[in-house]
């Protein structure tokens, strides 16, 4: 008998801090039944659990810096292995560096799968700062309350994370979506892009 492999649908929701990745992920996973993998959420739950990984990550996150690649990649590998039933993953906030892209491609290749599309949310820097300071009023997130830390996060994005779009552009996988407007109108644009590919 020939082994039939069911391909997954794997989507990266890409964009700067505060561009709405977490917000839009909720709509997408509800509609398409993808497994949500948010490295930000996983790291925050490690911090809340006061694990060794969490303690290590906290010092970077509180400064607005990226957590080291090997920490994040190991955590993603564990999460994917813990969800063998997934019909696809929505990667939210991952990958954030070229090294993370290469590691993710290898993890997916091991499962005879790949990234299908990278949806990139485009939002101006002033709007990002406004949103994150706004969230900081209620979120309790230490990285949202200080404008200098927020600007450091945006700087990390410009220095290290924009390379992720360059990496996937070489495979023609990147689609830009305007990330300003109502949550509903942005979701409609994202949905249209997913529906032509899923
Ligand atoms: P993340 O948790 O990934 O979060 P984020 O970049 O802050 O935000 P996101 O884009 O999801 O914004 P959201 O929808 O919530 O990262 C936090 C930190 O973790 C990083 O700085 C880093 O240190 C570390 N980390 C995470 N992953 C890593 C990795 N792979 N490698 C290394 N380090 C890693 O929206 C923000 C706000 O905007 C909300 O208040 C929301 O209500 C509002 N909003 C959303 N859409 C809107 C709209 N259309 N109009 C107006 N407001 C809107």
C-alpha cells in the first residue's frame, strides 16, 4: 500500500509588534481550525510558571529584545511534537530571525510539510506605539508600559525580523496586507488570501 500523507496548511502571520498578529490569529484559528502557535504566549506562560526557560526569557523580553534562537526553536519543536493531530499551524510571532526560518523549514520538512503562505501585516510605527501603550494600560505586560521599550522592540523588528519576509520572498510566499483599519476589515482581507490557497 502506498502511504498517503495528508498535507497540512501552515500559515505565518507576520508583522511588527502590535500589528495585530495575536488579535487576528483568534479569528483565523476559529474559522479554519488551525493549531495556534504563538511564541509570545508560550514564553509568557513559561514566565508565569517560573520555569528555567521562563526566567531566562524574561530578562530579554523586559528589555524589548528577542529571546535567543535556541530557546525559542526548542520550545516550538516541543509544541509541534505535542500536537501530532494538527491539520495545520498558524505561526504567530515566529519565526522572527533567519535562523528561526531555517529551523522551522527543517522541522516541517521532517513532517513532509512546508509553509504555504506568509501574510504580512503593514502598520505605521506611530500606530504601533499608540496601540501597544494602549494595551499596556490593561494588559499587565511589562514590555507594553514603557515607550522606550516599545521602540526597542520595533528596532529589534527592523534589525532582525524584517529578514524573515526577505527569506520567504525568495520562495514567492509573502503577501502584504494593510494592517490599519477595523479588526473586521483586516480579517476580511486576510481571509480572502487564505481562501485562495487552502
Ligand atoms: P508577542 O507576544 O509576539 O507580541 P507582539 O509582537 O507584542 O504583538 P501582536 O502583533 O501579537 O499584537 P496584538 O494583536 O496583541 O511578542 C512579545 C515578546 O516576546 C517579543 O518582544 C520578544 O521579546 C518575545 N518573543 C516572542 N516570540 C519570539 C521569537 N520567535 N523569537 C524571539 N523572541 C520572541 O495587538 C496589539 C494591540 O493592538 C492590542 O491592544 C490590540 O487590541 C490592538 N489592535 C489590534 N488590531 C487593531 C486594529 N485593527 N486597530 C486598533 N487596534 C488594534
